[in-house]
C-alpha cells in the first residue's frame, strides 16, 4: 500500500476536504443531467460518479484527477440504450472496462500522443454542441401521449429560471470565488421555486433518485455471441473515448502541477471502475475536465479530495434523495448550458486563420461527425487517419536526390527524406537506369528505409540495375534499416557498403 502512504503524506487535510466537497457539489448536477441525457435513471448517474470517483482517486495514475459519469461516454451509449435497454448498457460498460485494463497492462496509453490538436478541437467542439442541443429536450412535455414543445407560462417560467441560473454562474465569480457558482445557482433556483411555489419541471418528474448503496447486479443479457456482437462496438468506442478524455486530462494536470502522472496506471484504474459500474448499476464514465480544474483551483494536490468527493456523493444518495428530487430541471439545464459553453474551444476561432487548410478541414469534419453520428470515437479515429494521410503525403513530397559522378566514373545518388510507402514512386522516378554508368552508389546518410514498401522499391530497383548489367551499392544505411533488409523475405542482391565506426575521444 505504498501508493496510499505516499498520497496521504504531508498533505493539507483542510484544503483537501473542502476541495472534495466542492467537487462533489459541482459533479452532482452534471451526473444527474448526463444520466437524464442518456435516458438512464438519475440514480445511475450518481452511482457512476461515486464509483468512478472513488476507484480512480485511490488507484489512478495521478493525484488531483477527478473522474465521474461524464457526457463523453454517456453520448456513446445513447443509441444502445434506445435500441436494447439499460441491461445491455451495463454489459457494454463492463466490457469497456476490460478493454481499458488491457490498454494499461500492455502499456498503450502513450498512443494518446498521436491525436493531433485539430482533431481535439473538433472533438471537444462537437461534444459541446451535443451537450447544448440535448438540453432542448427539457423544453418539451408529454400531452395525451404526444411529445410537444412547452408553450405559454410553462415555457416563460422555464426560460426565466434557466436565464437566472446562467446569470448567477456568470456573475457570481466576479463577486466571490469561495463557493462553486453552479452550486449557488442550483440552491437559489431551488429556494425560489420552493418558496414561491412555482410550478415547473423537477428531477422527480424524470425519475426517482432515492436509493441505498450501489447494489450488486449482474447484467441481464443473454451470454451469446450475438449479444457480444451488439455490445462490442459500443464498448470499444466507449473505452476509446473514455481513455482519450482521461489521458488528455491527465496531461493537462501534469502541465499545471509540474510533474508527470502514470498514464498506464490511469488506464487500469479507469477500466476497473467501469467494470464495477457494469456490475453495480452505474453508467460508467471517465475523467472530468471541469471538476478536475475545480479541484486543482481549490488547492487540492493529493488523492484525498477525490475520495472525499466520492463519499460525499454517496452520502447524498443515502440521505439526500428527498432534496435532490425537488431540484428544478431549469437549474440543471442552465448548468449544462454553461458546461457546453465552457467546453467549447473558442480559441479555435481565433487561430483558424493561422492553421493549415487541411487542419481546418480535419477539425470541422471531426466536429460534424461527432454532432451528426454522436460517435466521438469514430470521429476521432477518422480525424487521426486523415491527419496521418496528410502527413504521409507531405512527407512523401520531401524526398529528393542529389546526383553527381565522381572521378572514378561512379554515379552517386544522395537521398534526402524517408523512403516509405508514400514516397516510393517519387524515389523510383529519380533513377536513370538506362543512362547510368556501370557503378551506381545510393547514399542514405540523410534518409532511412521506413517500411516494407521501401524495401520492395529497393528490390525492384536492384532488379532493374542487374538486368542492365550494372552494379548497385547502398551506403550509410542505419542499423535498423539493415535489420529490416535482412528480415525481408525478398533479399536485395546488392553490395552494402560497410561504413567505418569511429571512436569519439
């Protein structure tokens, strides 16, 4: 238990406890709102906040990181909830946890670095739009079995309360930062509605949140291959989205705090928490950027604040349900609208004229796919693939050759740029097999053979020179390039010039 001793040694308990309570109060309305957004019982959102928060706070890869029932993972599961119900959701969440643990065990967390910034801009902006648009559903009601928009006094009341919530959240920090503005807004709206007897939609109109300790529950799904086919795509996407959010948040905390967390350890903790969610009635989740920043701004730097936040949410579930059920939905809508506004990367508009055109295209495409399909992982994957192809194309155009004939009559080709699948055509076109002298030397001092396509290009070039009765030599090949050539099935019949090794004094 060395991690626990290290985490709770020499910490400011007062700061950690107050930070944890503040985080709990800001996480609670978001967890409820995200659960309602996904069509889940609100209690499922609170259970997720408790389980994710507790497990990742104790076993996660970095102190100060806060996890809970996040919108990014909930959005992935909406379609599964609508098509197969909540039991399939629990099974998918547990499977996603298994996949996340595998990522941590095989130390694949480092690949989060492969997500380009334009992709993240599109991802975050698309998520913000989805969160905002989902709040419009709270302006609807059911009349005679038909869902219709609110009208008349009910609509004006809802709009007024939402506007008041947003106003408090925006202007309260200019007066004091001692308390979370979203919590104050919810309390003010709650007191106003209860004190004046205002008739408006509350949480209990959606579902009950009263409950006890998260119950053990095996997902009631058939143990068949067909069931696995149904949940696996959702589990894979949720695992990818959850780890993307969590590891990016971890990197953000690293920058703020000034030391590095353990990404692979965080993957295992996230996965373990999601497995428990699947078997204890939670909707799963990942790291939450807003709550993490609240935690850090309150001065927390240890694991205690995350533990306090999770236990506070459990206390709310056990004894605070009668109060929570009377919270006006308008207050939660206002909080979520502000979450959407703060989530949106407004800086992307300010720097758009400075970005390359292909980066602008990728960012917009990822945002559109995120909004249109509600599939964040697919959007990120497509964005990464397009960015990689653009990079490969730009790198392919950089390969070039400097040509000259030495005093002995041998022709030299000094290659600049990587030889890989994207550049083999340009590489091959640079050689004049018919017009070259009897001896040709290709110098790779400023280049390297990167893949099997490069080996195949060299093999074909060798065959052309051999058929022409000419000698081809390769020079300055790096050790890894030589290994690649030796391991290739097609052995290149050329003389490889052995470069001398110099001892540096």
